[in-house]
């Protein structure tokens, strides 16, 4: 750990002291310890502007760098400054990279191979299914999945990566002691165990509206590219996509219905030149990662009863309501409902929305080859 790390933390607790002023202070004073202990007159001589001087004069007296370090240690938070060797190299490529980041969990070298997955907070059954399947395949290909822990597509992406034994990273728009939204507290703990949560904000920082666009630049900055699943035309996901383009990152978009408001943004991105995604290989090929082999073999899935076989033949990748399955199979509702429940536990089918079922990806690829 840097000897003057507590002073980096101290200055980072002062609003408006970003990368440029960090560099300015360190260049003039030699290190941030000298800068922290400098008088306002000495800070003025370093070239710090009047507004920043007022902010420093207001906040510095109430900040104890030693207590801030104690608090971080108590929460198990690590600090990585832009001068450290383990600062993410891809993040440092962006113009406005944060002078330091706070981390809970482990940021590993292999997390350099990460893809951001973002989208609407109100995911449709289609968006949910597509996210689960694409993320699962990417996670099995050893691609770390990074997102913002928001409701909807973000949450689905994190969970899908973890459920496949993959790694996930979450970038906060708050301090790492404040999980937003609150219902994702358990998910955040799971991410810490199989990845990390990241923020540029000090502990205690609340998730204010203006923090989210700035959070998004880190999300895209850490990534090889950004995949947008469903997004409105003026959504946060679209802001992330725009930032990715500014950072010279690849942008991927999943097409959707022209009648759906949550697909207008993704369809617009495709119209503007984003890579259309039909399957995970589209992403690997665009990123020149086609040599990354899938790390898990698909299980051979076969129906165990004639009833299961009959229902499998009636299902596909398109959602089918249980009432339609009953009509087409000629079976009772109780039989169909009970069989589908068992098949879902086995991984043969998935329920998408209210009583709508689809074949699981594995069933589509394995079972139909053997039976059709």
C-alpha cells in the first residue's frame, strides 16, 4: 500500500477533487501528504482554482484520513490508486479515469476480459430470457460480466453469470456500504464472493442521480465492450453505450420488436452501426476471442417419460402458455402443470413470465437433435 494512501483517501472525500487536481497537487507538492498539510495559501500557489480552494477549506478540517482508513478496513474495502500496478489498465485508457477506486472482493487479472451488460429496469420476458442465455454462454467462455446492480437487465446479468460459476463485477453509484437498490444486498454479497463491487465514491456516499452517468463511464471503461439488451431511447443504458463509443469500446445490441418501447434504443443502436447480437459467438468474434473455448460441456438431456417427451415436442424457444400446451397435448391441466414443474427442476424447460414456458437452451440444442 502506498505510504500516503490515507491522503489520497482524504482528498477523495472532498467533492470536485478529481484526476486533474490530484495530478496537479502531487506534481507541485511531491506527494499528497505534503498537499494535505499545506495551507490554503500554499494550495493557491500550486494553481488550484478559487472554487476548489473554497471546497478544500470547507471540507478538509472535518476529514480525518486515519479514521477514513480505519473505516475502510472495517468494511473490508481495498483502495487502488491510478499509480498502482494493479489499477485496471483498460480503465486508465479513458480520459476521465478516477484517481482511485474502492473495491470489495477480488479484482483479478482475468477480469480484464470483461463485458458490460446493461439494459432496462423493466425487462420483458424476452429480454430476461435473452440476457440469461447470452450471459450464461459468455460466463462459460470465461468472460467476466460487469454491470451496475440495477433492477432488471443488470440484476439478471449478474445472477446469470454467478449461477454458471462465472465471475461478475458491479460498479456502484454510491459508497460500497450502501447497496442500491436495497433488495440486491444478497446479490452484492454473492458478487463479492465471486468477483467484486467497485466504486469511486467514499463510504457513506448516497446514490444521487448525478452519480449514475459518472458511474457508467467506469462501467464501460473497464470493459472490452458493452452489450445493450433492452433500452429506451433516453435510458441510462444508452448513456453507457454512448460513453463506450467515446472510449473506443465495442457496442453490441440485441434486436427487439419495433413495437416495443424498451427495444427502441437497441434497434436505434443497430441502425447506427452497433453489432447486432444473435448469439454469444457474435460477441466473441467481434472481440477476436473465438479461440476462447467453452469451459463447461453441455449435459445430454433426454426425457424420462412419454409425457415429458410429448411436452418437449410442443415447446420451442418461443414462449407457449400452459393452456395451449394442454390443448395441443390433450393432457389434463394437473398433469401438464406437474410435469412442467418437474421438467423445470431438471433444467429441461424454463417458465418465462406468467405460466409461459420455453425449452431451455440445452434442451433445444441437445434434445431436438436426437428426437426430431
